[in-house]
């Protein structure tokens, strides 16, 4: 008795492997989505939500010495703010201060109520 061995095309097995991988990927993606972990977006306060101090410093006109009076702003960051102003012009929004080298999101949130642009 002879057995006939069916020879399949090599692509058949590659396609099966690909299908299995895709099903596993879909399963893991589904399980990860159902795990209850929700991503939280960090939202910066807008101008309407921030109470600006009466003694707020205008970052468009302040000198280095005035900028250094703001908490968490040292000599280097004050100089970076002035250089940024000279290279790119006035700050149109306070949030543009985040583009200055050395200004972190945390630092910006701490000083937001102490600065203004007008």
C-alpha cells in the first residue's frame, strides 16, 4: 500500500503562519484594550482657566533681570527666552514659552499665573 503525499505550495504554510500571527495580535490588542487601563491626556490650562497675577511679568518686554525674578527661572533660561524673542519675535501665546530650551511643561505650569504677553 502506498500513501500519496500531498505536496503543498510553500506559500500555503506561510499564509497559515501569517493568519495565526494576525489572530494572536488581534487577541492581544483586544485583551489590552479590555484591561481597564485608560490613557490620560494632560491638558494645559487655557488663558480663561488661569488667574493672572496683578504683578505678572510681560515675557515679551521683560529684561533678563526681570525674568529672573520669576520663580524657577534662572539666568540661563532668562537668556534663552530673550534669544528666542530675538530670533522668532514676540510670544503670541504664553504657551509658546514651552518652545524655549530649558522650559519644561512642569515649570511652565508653575509660572503660568506669573507671566503675561500683553
